[in-house]
C-alpha cells in the first residue's frame, strides 16, 4: 500500500490525475481486492470518471493534466 501511494505521488504531476488514479485504483482492486482484472478496470474507470466530473467539471478544481493538454 505504501509503495502504491508513493508511486502515486511521484507520478501524479508527470502523468496526470486520470491515468495515475486509474492505475492506482486498479492495483488496489486487483491486488488487494482479489477481483478479476476486467472488473477492477471497470470499477476503477467508474471511480475516476465520477471524481473527475465532480471535482474538475462541477466544482472546477484543477487536477494535474500530465500528458493531456
């Protein structure tokens, strides 16, 4: 868990919120949750989409863009 969180903070600015959070959530669900990789990816994608819509679109908080312009 600590290695995933360290990697998240390390790559958040360079890769961006969407990809970094998707990879971190996928790893948590797949490795620690014992789910299949497909269901882990779908749940992670849903969580990233909802948090991005709420915080970036609705509340207009700025996330690190990373590789996206």
